[in-house]
C-alpha cells in the first residue's frame, strides 16, 4: 500500500512540474544544396521567426585541400508567401586568408574598403557580392548553393500566427 501511495505521489509531483523551455540553440531547419529539407521544417523556422527567437545560419564548403564553415546572425528576415524564408547578413569587411598557414589578416588595405554582402534563402540560394564602398561599385557577384543549417534559441510556441494577422 505504501509503495502504491508513493508511486501515486511521484506521478502527481511529476505531472505538476512545469517543463522549462530549452534555452539552448536548436536546429530548426537543415537543407541540402537543392533546398530539400534534411532536418526540421520550414514551418518550424517560420514559427521561430514569428515568436522572436534568436536565429543563426550556418553553411560551409569543403574541397579536397581545404574547408571553411560560417555562422552568422541575420540582420533582416522575411517570410515569403508562407513557403520560404530569406535573410540578409550584416556586411563584412573583406580579409585575407593564407590557406597554407591558416592565418587571417587585413594586410591588403584595399580590401578594407570592400564589403561582402549576402542574401540567402531556405531554398539554399546564397547570393554574395563584393562591393567597393569607396568607388561605389560592384566588384563581383557570386551566386551559390549551400547546405544550410538554421538554428533558433529561446522559447517557441508552435501556434505562432503570421505577423500580418490582427490576432
């Protein structure tokens, strides 16, 4: 009888304990280079955006002789027709990478006048441009496709509504 009472008490206590939302970064969407979903969902990403969760986007490239991974916080997001998400990244001043020694620097002072700007989407589209601020000219445009991972942090509500809704 005591064991049964103890078991009921434990079940009752466990049911009353409110689970705290995770404050860890979670993958909400991972897509391959063609934009096919590998993990999570675009809906989960849209809910994270609508709930004001912190977001980061990761991508990378690997060749036989080198690899690089990037992680960035978007500065501007848009949900497009309830189907895709686009993000702009903060412009970055260009630097040099010495791939032999894996040293990074700003030795080339001309690059300090150049910015790398990116817009990307959940279709795995990644459009990068190099822009010369001093000359006010586009130096290079480099559209790409990448495996992309979208991370969210903070409490989420799966019942988020579009931001244009009145409710």
